[in-house]
């Protein structure tokens, strides 16, 4: 049963508890309602894609409570800090490099927090935002973790700006809907890529471009995406950032040959250091949660190829197969 509750203190604490336990909660933000999950929990983030019925894994915006929280997993250089200071909290999302793990043995004052690779679609960049809505901020503070949150609608539908619309979209797919009336801005956040020398606008939104230009100077707009679900590279120079294993993938494989690794799905008796099961129970949410971790591990094993057993084309299987197909392309842009 999906509960809709007015976002008072008690409901916010309930939402935080659900999020910490890996459940999905719809929360109000000043842009649109978000479908939130703990961004450090693979299964929780996998559930977002399942609930939305998204046919592919695209990167999600990670919502934080402070610039310092963002700096635990994101590289916040001077230009990024300046933008954060000027526009956060607010409807501006900043795409920045993921902070690399510290060299082993090095003591760090604030250890990097480990985002689920599903929250970034396996990229080494991450989209972060500090929302202005008091309820969103209270939920993030109470949960104590960064929240991955795309708009709270089924894939392909318009973003909901009030709790009724969220209920129409996601009833029974979300544990709780926190209600706080209409989203004051009503359009998505502006997305700005700060990974290169020049800032690129990826998506126009609630933060006016003129104000950004006034703050940091010229912004490239050639990379603006018409289709939010699109994962095509923004410009040729940026294509290489998409994660794909270097080891060739062989899909729809029934068996693996000598020298190959094997990815299985569902009950399977084959075992060994070169065999990895996405989900022995045949659970597609678990398989999605494991996908990027398994590929990265096997990619380091020096195998001739990674053979992948068939994955059913249902539920999250669509996104898993999409990701595998694009990782198997020779030019590896996916
Ligand atoms: P949504 O979460 O539905 O509001 O959409 C998030 C938007 O941010 C989409 O346009 C994504 O493609 C974009 N985005 C999120 N993370 C990244 C990233 N690491 N690199 C580029 N674009 C991103
Ligand atoms: Mg959306």
C-alpha cells in the first residue's frame, strides 16, 4: 500500500527510516516531485529504474544536504564551489567528476562515500544538486545519506508537480509519498556539465542560463539534449567517459570457452573464479544492482572475453540488456 502523508516532522522521519532501509519515497522538491532512494545502496537505486519502468540505465541526479556532503563523492573545484555558493540551494544540477578512491593506506579526513554505480550509470562523472525545498532538505538531513532522485513519474510520462500526480504515476510502486502541495518551480533543474574546460549546458531548466553566464562567463549550449532518456555522448571529446569493459562481451552465451569469464543469471551450477552470477534467485532487481560491480571485477581478470548468459527481457531486464548490448558495441560509446 502506498501511503500519502502531509510532510510533517513525523512523516519526514518515517521517510528517512524507509530510505535508510532501501525503500523508495516520493518527495517534494522545488522543481518537481522526485522518486528518491539511498544513492549508496545498489538495490535501492535499482528499484528506481524498476518503479519508473525505464528501459535503460541513465544517470540520476544525486541530492545532497550541503556542498561538503557533495565533496565526499564529487570533485568540487573552485569553479564548482563558486557556482554552488551562488546557486545552491536551488534548481541547478552540476555534473562533476566522481572523486577517486584514496590510495590504499592513506588516511583521509573525510573518507569518500561510495555511490552506487547505478546512480551514475557507471560513469566517472556525477550530477549533484542541493535542493531548496524545505521538505527535501529535511528528508536528506534525517536520512543522513545522499539521495538519487529522478522525477517521480513512469518512464516517458511528464514530471509530476503535485502529490496526486505522483500517486497516479507510482501508486503501489513506492512506499510513501510525502505531500507538500505544488512544486513552486514546476520544471526540472538546469543541468550544467563542468567536467571540461568550458561549462556545457546539458538541459535548460529552473535556473536561468543568463544568471549562470553572469556568474561564470560563457556556457556552451550545443550539447543540450532533446531527449532526457538519451545517453548519447554530448560531444566527441566526451564520449570516452561512458563505462564499458575493455574485455569484449559475448552476449546470449550458453557456455564459456577456455580463457573466458562467464556471467550467469538464475539458478546455475557452474562455479569458479571466472564465473559470476548476477542473481542466483533470478531476481532482476538484484541483477541490476550487481551489474556494474560484476563487469568491473571481471574486466580486471585478464579474460579473452566475458560471455553473458541470456537475461529475460522483462522489467529491469530491458535496461540490463540495453546496457550489455551497448557495452558490446565495437565503438563502445554506450
Ligand atoms: P532526472 O534525474 O530525470 O531529472 O534527469 C537527470 C538529468 O541529468 C538527465 O538529463 C541526465 O542525463 C543528466 N545527468 C545526470 N548525471 C549525468 C552525468 N553524470 N553526466 C551527464 N549527464 C547527467
Ligand atoms: Mg524525468
